[in-house]
C-alpha cells in the first residue's frame, strides 16, 4: 500500500535529486555496521533524524519505532515494561539504530531458539528509489496480505529503500534463567549433546563452545543458557549437568550477574575471541545446519546457535576452502569483517557466498522494481561482475 508523504521531506528530496543526477546514496544510521557487506559506495543518506518510539502497547506485545532510533533507547523502554527483543540483535557499538538492526538482519545468541529478526517484523514503512513512501504489513501477525515486503527488507542492507518505521513483536523477559559452564568437552561431544538436547523438552535458549587458549590450562569450554518458567529451568539444571558430567566435563552453574555480562559480550562480539589475532586475518562467519558435524578446518572456532553458527579467523585467501566446507554441509560462509579496521581491507574474494545465476537475476530484477534508477548502494549485497 502506498502512503503519500510531503514532497518537501528532506529524505524524499535527496532521493529524487540523486535519481535525477544518476548518483548513488548509501543509507546510514549510526554507522555501526559500515564494515558489513561489499564496499560502500555513494553519498550518505542519514536516517538519524527519523527517531522516536511511535507507539508501544505492552499488553499487545507490539512496538512501532522510527528507523533512526538508537537501539539502546528502544531496549531501555522495553526493559522498563519487563519485555525484550528476544532475538538479541548485536549492538556493535552505542550508535546502533533500529533501522540498521533490520537492514543487517543479524541476531544474537538466542537466534536458534527465539528466531531471527525477520520473525519479529510485523510491518514497515519505507521510501523506494522513486521517492514513494510505502507501507507494508501492520501491527499484528494476521494483518499481512499479499507479498510480505516488510520482512523482505530484513537483511537487504538498504539496497531496496530507506526504512523509515518498523513495527516489531516483543516478548516478556523470561522469569528464570541459568547458565551452565562445562570445561573439558570436545567440539564433537558438545555438538552431539546439543543436538540431542534439541530434540528434548528443555528450556535451552543459547549456547556457545570455544577453545580457550588463554585459560590455564588451555581447554574447551561449553556454555549453555536456560531460560523459561522457574520450574522448567530448575528441573533442567541437574538433568543437563548430569549429561555433561557423563561426557567427562567439569560443570559449574554460573552466577547470573556474571553470566549476563558474558552473554552480552558474546552478543556484541566483545569477547576475547573476537579480538583480531593478527592483522593478516579476517573474521569469517559460517552459517550451517545445527546438525552439521565438526568441520575439518585448521582454524580455531567459536560456535553458537547450538552448532548453527561457526566463527573463525582465517586469511582472505582461504575463501574457497571455507565456502566449500560450509556448502558441503548445506551452509555458506561470509567474510564478516577484517582485522584492519572494519571494512577497510581487501574484499576482492567477495563478502558473501556467490549466489547461483538464477537467484542473482531475481535479486537484480527485484532491486530494479524498487529502485529503477539505481540510487541505493545496490552492490552492497554482491559485487558486480
């Protein structure tokens, strides 16, 4: 549905002027994700003027917020009402905005059980490359007819239009939480156990496995977070602890305050693992099925999402090997960032796994429908051939 807007709106004027001059623009909020995607092109179209919570109905579990609103501001408002964004979007810095959260489509530790950003988007307003203000979706799950364009914007990195406002489903904060830390559990045993737990009625909310070389002695660590009803969490702790001990692990129930800090550091990628080990290495993000086995790769890994997300530091020259390993198990590999100041180093190997020809044609055709003059940073999702 198209919604008319004032012809004097500065964003509309900026888009129409760029279209007339055949110039490119890149949509930008706080700039916390400038590093992500193919190299940036075009002048900045700043969305931070679109700020504020438009409406919030805690009893309906729905919030509508303008795209330039700081993510921290939205989460603070939700916390006051005992609610949250269940998919735990990575903030990657204090300047992160709601629009950037949707455009990047990145989710945090709870992604495997809570769902993705796309699962929580109910509706959106945005401006296309013709300067038209469009509205799709609504504020309830049943209010979606036709093509669900609002969710199509998730992960589009601003290549389809300028997101101005989004309606999101929110959830109550879980009444109970516990984190188990297990030392001495190999990656293979950890993945097998997480897979088995996934088929059981357990309040498993998040997990991460890492080889910690800085520990004394260096060893494997598995962390699992339980969230849900008080009775469910209390019953799961001894049961899952026994499973870990049966595999030879040493189990500790962490203090919730410390565990919360650690999970936030995992979410925001400030854990020691995410510190660049060398200026020649890049941070790679391998998205694979949760049931995928241990990948035969010569790089230390940090594993989230019950096995579905695997991070590692490797040179850009390893792109073919990493992508082949991920594709062999039904996944894909992304050059998430480089260790030389996000976004500044060579991305000639391609940031994302190349799409099949037919899919790329569809992507290009879709972009042209929304942005016929090519105003937006259309190559941010894939490098032109």
